[in-house]
């Protein structure tokens, strides 16, 4: 029965990946990658029970945290174009100047 | 035995909801409505699958870890959705509102 | 005192997550908890808000309410996705008043709205929320302010 859940999650991941590849805007892609990451956490959790190795749950736990931070960091990079300016207004002003 | 059946139902329902969400992000017309479809898979699908696994685990450390994963997902997924929507709106991506609705093109 | 409570909480987390009770692993746990508490003090993140002890005892009730709402909204959105002739959506962008007094209440309100599929909080200010809703019904339900009332009633003691 775990196999059914694994296959369903893999199919969802495939659909999310397709959206990430085709998505018209950057935000579509980031949303799809976020969803992909959430599914990965679930996949690892189901895999832990499927293979009977409960250590994998720790990996799922860590992946849940890293996924969130990764998405936020990617979002910051996309909206600001850099990591060095700490607040958004400054970089928006800069972008305004360059236009 | 009953617990086994319950957890299977949870796992299968969770997987099915995940696929529904996956179809949703292809059928909905614009970015903001796709965010709602992704929201399905982030909340209820994850809840059901983790609940199904938790029923298999019983009272053990594994169940505690599953609860912790559930809590992280529950707190971080709305934050990520909000950050995405907020950033998209600030960058000038306009949502397609009711007036100019077109049938499920994607 | 707060740092001490924080440390104890972290150490309990360590024990429950590792599940081993050997002296070596407990010692490593104490060391990493001490490091974390030190870093948290330096970053000044141990404050009143990270201790939700002032929340009401009816908080679990709010979770049940939120969970029911999430389930209902999930079924609604899933139906909309699977409708045969094109996904039937009528996206709305609405402004609703933000009636929570405290920052924590406002954050709980905005997060609850985002957690319910079909509605996403786009921006949040002192007195209003901008919400993108998937359908007229979801937007109308939100505009009644029932969820905000639930939060006021169940999360905080008056």
C-alpha cells in the first residue's frame, strides 16, 4: 500500500516539475518548486516506512526546513537581483534608476 | 487491523489529493489561482499522508518526528505562499480577475 | 529565566528527536543547546512573542475549527479543479478589515487565511488585508469576518 502512495506522490512531483519547466512567469516556477519540495518531504517520509529505516525521517525533517529557506532565498534573489542589500526598497530604487 | 485500513485510506486519499492538486496547477489560468491549487497539496494532502504514516507508527519516536514535520509544513507553507504572492504583486504581475475570465486555458 | 526555559525546551526536543540516552550523546546535546541559546541571546530572538504562554486554553479548539475549515475548502477547490468543462474559477481580489489588536493575532489571522485553500493573503497592513480568493463564495465567506471573531474568541483570553 505504501507503493500506491509513493507512486501518487511521484506523479504529483512529475506534474509540478512540468509546471516548473513550462511555467510562463518566474513565480510560477518558484511556486512549482516549492510544491515539489513539499512532496519530496512526504516522499522521504513514506520511503522511511516503506523501507523500514526510521532514520530517513530525520532527513525528511531537515529537508522540510531547508526547502522553506531555499524557496525564500530564491524568491529574494529573483525579486532583488542580489543578496547584499538587506531591504527591498533600496534595490527597487536602484532598479528604478537603471530603467 | 482497523488501524491498518484507516491508515491505508488516509494514504490513498492523500495521494489522490496530491494528484488533484498537480492537475490543478496545470488547469488554472493564472499564477495566483495556481497558488490555491498548490495550497491543496501543501495542507490537506500532507496532513492525510502524515496521519496515515502516524497511524502505522503508533506511539513512538517516529510519530513524534512525523508530528514535528507536520508542524513545520503547517507553519512554513502559508509563509512561503504569502511571500510568493506578495513578491509577485510587487513586481507588477497582475492577477486575472473575474471580468476577463477565459475557460481553463493553461 | 526565559533563556533557561528555552534551553530546557530545546533539550527535551533533543532527547525526543535522538531517542538515545548514552552520556556521550546527552553531553553533545547539552553543548549544542548551550550554543543555540547563546546564539539566540545574541540575536535577541528570545522575547515575549516566542513564548505563546499567554494564549488561551481554548487554543486547541481554534485548531479544530481551522482544520474543519481547511477540509471544507479543500473539497471545494478539488471540485473546482475536477469540474469537467474547464476549471470554473472566478478570481477575486478583495480588501477586508483587519480587526485583530495584537501583532500575533494579525499574523495568526493572515496565516489562517492563507492556509485555507482558495484564499491567499497578499498583503497585510495595520488595518486591512488584501486577499486573493478563488471564487465569489470564498471571498463572501471571508468578508463576514467569522474567522477573525473565532481568533478573538478562542486564541486570547479577554
